[in-house]
C-alpha cells in the first residue's frame, strides 16, 4: 500500500511541476514577472516585453 501512495505522490509532484512550467512559460505571466522584478524592464510596456519573450522563443 505504501508503494501505491509513493507512486501517486511522485506523479502528483510531476504534474504540479509541469503545470507550473506551463504557467510561468506563458508570455503574459512571464512578462508581468519581468516587469515587476527586472529594473531594466520597469519602463517597458507589457506588450513590448511579451514581444521580446516571443522573439526569444522563435
């Protein structure tokens, strides 16, 4: 029974990790984080930051 709980727990952690990566990888979410925490991006618009992020992905 403990093995079942261990596997379920590991699967749950993996699922949460994947979801977090998807959320943080979304250009608007990442853009808001950059705008809020990166001094050089403070004066840039969110749209400009998102375009820069999208350009880096391509």
